[in-house]
C-alpha cells in the first residue's frame, strides 16, 4: 500500500487533482491492525537511530487548520520513546525572531544525530501565511523557495533524513471539524475566530501550497501529499512513509551498534586482564 503521494522534483502540483478521501479498499479494522504493526516498527527504528547516533530525522507537518497535525503526531509516534523525539511548533514569530532571517528560529531546533524532531508547522509558513497575507513583500518571499532548498540540502548533507507531509483536507471537511469543535467541550479550547477568518483565504492558501510543493520537493527532502479527510487513513499513510524512509538505514545502524558493542566488551576485557 502506498496511499501517500510522493511529489517528484520539479512536478507542477495541482491540489484539485488529489483526492482528500480516496477509495482505500481497506476496512477500518484492517487499517488498525496495520497501524499497530507500523507504529511498533517506527518505535524499533527510532531505537536503532538513537543508539547508532549517525543520522537525525526531521519530519515536517503542514496543513490547513484542523487538518490533523496534532492528531498525526499522537498516533504515529505512539510507540516512540519520548526521550528520542521532540516536537517543535512554530507560531507567529516574536519580535526577536522577526529581527533575524526567517530560518534563524528554525535552524536552532533541527534534530541532532540520533534524534527525531517533528515540526508542527515550519519554515514553510514563511511562503504560506506570509504570502497569503502579504506579511513580507513578494521580492522577499519569492527568494525563500530557493533558500529553503539550500537549507534542507545543508541538513541532508549532514546526515538528516527529511520527510515533509502536507495533510490534505477538503474545505467542507474543515467546516465540519470546526463546527464539531464547538459541540465538544474537550475540543473547544482549540476554537478561534481566526480559523473562520482564514477559511476565507482557502483558495489563496491552496495556490501557496501548490507552489511550495512544486518548488521544494527534492530527492533529499521530498514532499508527500496525505489524504487527510479520514483520520485513520491519514495516520496510516504518514506512518507508512516514515517506516519506508527509515527502513533502508536499519542495517547500517545495527552494524555500527554491533561494532560499538564489540569495542565496549573488548575494553571491559582489557580492564579485567590488567588486574
Ligand atoms: P496554531 O498552529 O493553530 O497554534 O497557530 C499558529 C499560527 O501561527 C498560525 O496561524 C500560523 O499561520 C502562524 N504562523 C506560524 N509561522 C508564522 C510565520 N512565519 N509568520 C506568520 N505567522 C505564522
Ligand atoms: Mg490553529
């Protein structure tokens, strides 16, 4: 199963060509079973990643309000040791952040070797909300696509494995979810007038997303479009990509772990023999 669509470098993305709720041929029960296996695998991979300390993993989550960025993190990372994983959320920049280049606040929180960091929103806001609301002049944000590609190349060249997910929901699904929040006391804290106001800019956002996905999907930092109208399908699709992307590294990580173990044991033996 490959429910996520990986964007080929240079492909011109039209979001209306991607179904946020495709026919899956999968029952919810089958999906739950598969999800359990995948979360376990992601947890195991994280353990090797951490112990080997050779690579870091950066996962970028983007999507419209209510697209499920928080829910995805909760579900996909359920079996991951919290010590090896950090979540970084990007809000409206502070005055200090605005006084720097847009990547300053981002670069300081990228994952060190051995760690997974998930960006809940990211540097892409600087070509999304900033573009839609003209928070910076066009000549400023136009340059950012290339700057982002260079930045991500720098990270990739320094052993960071990068995956970027666009959680694709329909405008109708967003309306349903916003109304649902009003009905559920435990979700109401998430409500904001701003969410309804942002909805008015839906088409502008789609255009901004299309350009970011078209210009910034690379071999070293690919974008994936995730059908996200159904939460269980969204979780499965994201977990599948993470497991698939990390699996090829497993042998190398485990190889370096056996080497490390042999060295430690030799040191212990030498210490005992010296007595
Ligand atoms: P939330 O994710 O719902 O907590 O909201 C965070 C808000 O911060 C969203 O409305 C984003 O559009 C906004 N935001 C994040 N990054 C930036 C940025 N670089 N410039 C302006 N607004 C941003
Ligand atoms: Mg919000």
